[in-house]
C-alpha cells in the first residue's frame, strides 16, 4: 500500500508540473515586436459640386502605369469626397494614376455624363506612407446618337 501511495503522489506531482509547464509556455513576453506596416495608402479626394442626378455608375480607381488597378475600384457616390485605397508594398512600378471611369455595366442611353482629368503621381511609393490625389469631375456635353 505504501508503494502505491508514493507512486500516486508522484503521478499527481508530474501531472500538475506538466500542466504548469504548458501554461507557462503561452505567457506573452515583453520583447518588442516589429509593427512596420507593409501597406501603401492612396487617398483620392473627389470634388463634385453639381446638383444633377447621375443616371450612370462611375468608379474611382487607382492604377499603375500599365493600367492595372493596385486596389479594387470603389463606386463613386456624389456627396462622398474621400476614397481610400491600400496596396501591399513594396510598390511595383513608379507611377500611380487616380481616375474616375464609367462602370462597364453603365447604361448607354444616359444623357448626363461626367468626366475628370486623371491625377498622376510619380514614385517611389513607400510602405507606411499616404499619397493624396484630387479629382474634379465636370459635366460632359451630351450628344445624341442618330
């Protein structure tokens, strides 16, 4: 009986020490972590001061020099001025172009259309930095197809 008691106590001690060891491995340490962000931020401000109703859908997008979007395009909503795009760095290429484009599924019969000059920025574009763009949409002259 005495031997059984000793082995039981030793077993319980080993079990408890194993549990304590397991919990002590998950304690966060105080060593500093690198928090450098890898994303590049593009802030596109769209200044549209017209009160007309748009019947088409337009997209705000940022592309590189080859025309490839660096982030998914966002739907233009009159009244919303700021559109934020992020690209994971390091940036490929040295040019970024902010533009307002007609959506591919837009209606062809809409008379009121808008356009905007593209805003072009030259790089290099560094991770952790923000780059501003400005678009000023204007009404285009309506034309009738005959």
